[in-house]
């Protein structure tokens, strides 16, 4: 089963948040 697109979006958001820090 492939992970939902929402999971990928969440990962991207986390990475973006880390970059902002």
C-alpha cells in the first residue's frame, strides 16, 4: 500500500519548518 499524499505533504512541512528554524 502506497502512503497517502497527505503523509508526503506532512514530511515536506516538517522539513520546511526545520529550515525556518
